[in-house]
C-alpha cells in the first residue's frame, strides 16, 4: 500500500459577484473574494488569513463562527456566517478597498500563500452616457432660423453637411482611457480618433468625466458605414463601454456610392430624378423611379480603364436603382445588369497627349501607367 501525502496548496483566488474583474462602489452586487485551497487528509486547516498590500487585515480560525477584520476591511466584510475563509464584502464599498490581496492558509504542517490578487475598485456614477448631435445644428437654411442664436461657423463650412457633436460620460474613478472618433460596425469599436476636442475633467471627489462640446465634423470626412462614437475603458479591468450616435441616415443616406464622380475622374455628367447627399453619392427622389445619370469623357479626353484598355471616347447612361441602391446600366430606357465593380468598369478621363494638350507625350504615358497600376 502506497500512501501519497499532499501538502497544502492554494488553487485559486478570484472575485465573484458578476462577470467583471472589478468592484463598482455604486453597484448593488454582493462581491466575494474567494480563496480555494486543499490540504492532505492528515493535515487539517487551522486558519485562513488575508493580507492587503502585505498588511494583515483578516483572520478566520477553523471551527469558529466569527472572523476578525482589521484596518480597511473593518466594517466592510462579513465576519459571521458560512464560508468565512472568503472575504464577503458588504454593500458599503469604498475606494480604499483596492489593493493587492494575498490569501494565506495555515495547516497543521505548513503555511502557504497565494500570489497577490490585484483588486480594482471603480466608482462609476449611475448617470447614463449622453451623446447627441443636436438636430437644430443641421442647418438646411440659416436664414430660416431668424433670431435663434446659432453655433459660430466659418464661411467654408457647409451648413447642410456639418455635424456638431456633443458627448459626456458619467463620473468614473480611477481615470478611464477614452477614445472618441469613428465607430466601426465591423469591429464594434472606435477604430480611429479625432485629433482634438476631447476633454477630461477632474471632479472634486477625485473622479473623472470625459466630454466633447460642439465639435464640428463634416459628414464627408466620416468613413462609410462608420459613426461618431467614444470608447471608454478602465485600465487593468474588463470595464468597457462603446457609445455611438445613431444618426437615422443623417450620415449615411440610402444611396448609390458615387466615388467615380470625384473631380479626379474628369467625368462630364448630368443627372435627373434625384440628388447628391453630403458624401456626393446619388440617391433617387422616388422609391419607385430610378435616378438617371449620363456620363462621358470631356471633349479631347481619352478613357483609361484599370485593366489597361484605352478608348478615344467614352459615354454611358446609368440608373441608381431605388429598390436596392445599386448602379445599373441603361439601354433603350430600360435598366439592365448591375455595375458590379465601378472602379474597374468606369474609366478615368485623361487629357489626350497626342491631341494638342499641354501634357508632353512621355509624361502622358507615365500618367496613364500610374493610373492603371492604382496610383490614383
């Protein structure tokens, strides 16, 4: 018969109460710092002690129904009841409970200690996040506002296509990390930040509040399928909130993407049955009738396609389909197949280097090659 005698070991120290790795002093959750251990059958536990930042703060002796809490834990943890080897925090939490906690198990034969457990305590005020873009800042016509005082702006800003952004977080302790910029639905996070405008205010109780006030953001600068948003996290914890502004199609209207109408393509075009939004994309005015777009390379220009094809002239008629907001070719007044890849199916118009333009022929050849290779 071989008997293997195991010594005392501490298996884990973990915080229980919710799915987070921190305590919020304003939460109604009953948090518990649990010390799981085991000892040999002939090596009974005599006591469990807790240390906070290497200072003795709690003792429970095996078989007793009362424990002793000292220092910062006095009045903050239960000292009677069951499972007194664990720290069972009361509802009157305080920020000074934060620290590195060590569980010490004393058996008849030995004493073992856990690795320090970093307990983080947050103070997150219960007020909600506030993020909005005031509707009266979408100025369709400044003259209609009468004597209502409006946001100062410069002459270069498009009053119809400029957002004025406000954001405010609840009070948080310790100081959070805050990034405000463009929220991506693909990543469910803020993927890029605005260069300025975010402020961090230190309140009298030591907590912090993040805010943005009246930041002007042109809609054309917001990437497609992204929104204005802020990500708030607290270092060394699982706490994170991502707050985005739901714009009800203010930023991204239902429209047909129209990057090829950028002036760099040099397309001459006219359209009817619709309008252009703040991004320059086309959208039909009717839900049943398409927008019709006529395009051609201006006189003297040649059409250069991404696949290397060069045409002396080019024109096309497209329709922005109101049912799925896709571009379709038009023929004899009827919609045909979709324009699946506008970047390759619609050319860039370049001055013809052999038709009396001011561009020297060698440089013109380089310009064409540069476009085909994706330089534009």
